[in-house]
C-alpha cells in the first residue's frame, strides 16, 4: 500500500475529534477504509463494493 495516501474522515462519522471514526481513502483502483483507533487495519475494496456496503448498512443490515 502506498505511503502517500490521504485519509479523510467519513461524513457518516460523528462530529468532533473522537478517536472512533471511519476514515476513507482512494487510489486509482481501490477504496480503503479504516477505523481511526486501529489505523493499521485497512479494508480494501472497489468503488462498487463500497457502494454495496453502504446500501446494506443504510437498509439496516
């Protein structure tokens, strides 16, 4: 994984500087997700996979 990835806090995370936020990053091919308090654990997916996950979560699992 490249070291020049820029992470940003998800708009689905609460406000403030809480340590338990979902962070997102993108490369040309993939979308990356991690929890801010576990930055070494990264989930890698495609844009289509991320969209499916968000739909599933939005629909109440």
